[in-house]
């Protein structure tokens, strides 16, 4: 007879998710977004609108740290943003980290890089 594994508490999941948000905010600061911070700490309204990081313009960032996959389309659709690129950072336990965005937004960024002579 196999034993059931104990379930993780909701508090554990929230801590894990918040830690991932803090990690991504730190990485954005290292990339030059000097004021990047979690919405949980700076803007509760943005947090409620599905935006996890502030001061990352032109990107609206949502972070997910899960053991199972999430519905990328539903998350991106649910993010309320204006004139920002909706970007989902997803960390899947024992799989890796991924970044997901709309194809049209990705192509806009490619076009800007071409205009600027970066590529």
C-alpha cells in the first residue's frame, strides 16, 4: 500500500510564488531596470490586475512558480495592461524556467530591434 504525500499548504505556495517574483525583480534590476519591484510591495491595484512587477516598462510581468503547467493563454488574457507587452515568467518544478508572450508582441520587439540596428 502506497502512502500519500502530504500536500503543501497554501501559505507555502504563496511564499514560493512571492520568492520567485522577488527573484525576477532582482534580475530585472541587474538588467538595468533599477526601480523594478514586486507589485505586492509597491502597488496592490496592479497586483490585483495580474501585474506582478512594477517599473519594468514596456513590459507587464506576471510570474508563476508551479509544479504543474498553467494556462498561458488565460493568464496573458487576464493581465490588464495598456501599451505594455504582457510577459509571463513561468518556473516549473524539475523542468525549468520559461518566458511566454503573444506572438504579435514578440514580432513588434523584433521590428524595433531591426529599426535600431541591433539585428
